[in-house]
C-alpha cells in the first residue's frame, strides 16, 4: 500500500493485564490534518481489543473519513498477526481490531510494552478542512508590498500585517514613519527559517508551528513583542494532542500563558495518578483502575470507554 495519501503510524502500548487493560490511549500522531491515536479497549474471549481512533480539532460537525488499512503487532523487526481491510471513520466509530491475548503477552517487553503499526491510506474525507498555507516565496498581487531580505533569501509579505503583529518589526518597516519602504534587508541576527515561521503564524498558517519548534517560536515572538503570535501559540498548545500536559505546563510557566496553565491543571492531576498506578499497581483496586483509566481517556478524547465484558 503506497501513495501520496498513505501514512505509517506506530504506537507503543504499555504492558497491561486483562483486568486493567481498558481505557489506555496513546499519544497522538498527525496525518491529513487529523489526530490519530491508538487505544486499548479491553479483553474478550481471550483477545485484546486495540482501537485506532481518528480525531480532529479542525473539522465540521459532519465529517467522515474512509480508509484502507494494514495493521500488525511488531516484535524484533517483524510484523505478527497481520490484518487488512477498509473502515469508515465517523464520530466515535473507530477501527477496533482483536489480537490473541497470549500472542500479545509473548511479544510484549517490560521496558517497551507492545508496538502496533498501521499503514493507513486515505480514500475519501468529508468535512475536514485542508491546511491553510501561504507561499511567501512569490509576490502576490495586491497583497505583497514588501520584500524582506534575510540571509540572502527573500520573503514577500505585507508590511501592514508585520507592523500590526510586532512592535519591533513595525519600527523596522516604518523607519521614522516613512511609508515608502518596499525592500528591506534585515540585520544578521535575524534568521530566515525562524522569521518565516513567525510570519506564517501572523497569517495563522497550519504548518507554522509543531512540537519541535513551538518553544523557539514563543521565544522569538516574545523578543519581537508579538502579542498575537504568542496568543496563537497558546491556542495551538491548548488544542494539540501531540504534547503531554507536563510539557505544556512547562511552556505555560516559562512564558506566563495563564489560560494554558489553568487548562493543564486537571490533566496534570490525572497524569500524576496514572504514574502512581504504573509504579504501584498494588495500591489501586480494580474499580479505582477502571475509574482512573476512564478519566484519562475522557480528558484526551472527550469520552470514556465502556470496555469489554469479562
């Protein structure tokens, strides 16, 4: 299975016993402007249910996605229990596959748990908006009125948008209130990639920030006095499922993102309890484990699981 709309997704699941193996949800991965997660939904008739979930913050109320898939448990460089098929994703109708519990136990390791790999080919999607991306390498008529020269490269942009979004850039593009600047070479301390990313953020482009550059972007936005860019970073951090609450809280404290701090508090409390669960499982009753897993799942995907009957 290959093609421009095919994606490889790898999820690591912890070693869970059949009496507490429901409700665990992995960290998300992004593909096709959609968040993908893998969850453990429980054991039934000697088989472990593993669920591929599809969630997106950027969709209409009426969305769907048709996929072809390949799935396998991965161990020592080889796939086991291969499964293929098609699935129609809509709200809360996720792809659930069942693997023999004895096989899952054999290929699990105490250190890494169990690895599940999917190849997902997007056949059709409805109600999921395309990513918003601008091209600043070309001059756009009626929009581009300024050429920024940075490290020998040119960024074609709009000086009014730059001025509205950054106090520092406003002083550069309007020196002494002179409005006739059409080309500007920036000092050596400006870096092309970083500045282009910030300008993309001014335009709210979907590819402006990710987990690897959001902290760097926040730092630059702070230095250039870009209040709007900081707010957009905070909004992205609040919505993204690609970072842990602990990592978000660290950034919230460093850059005084009050709304993000408040949003992380409840999830952090739950995360601390999850850590205690895996370090000291004997301290929790079966009912407490079920309740905790449901709370974790609810905080991540917006609803809890009923699980399988024993």
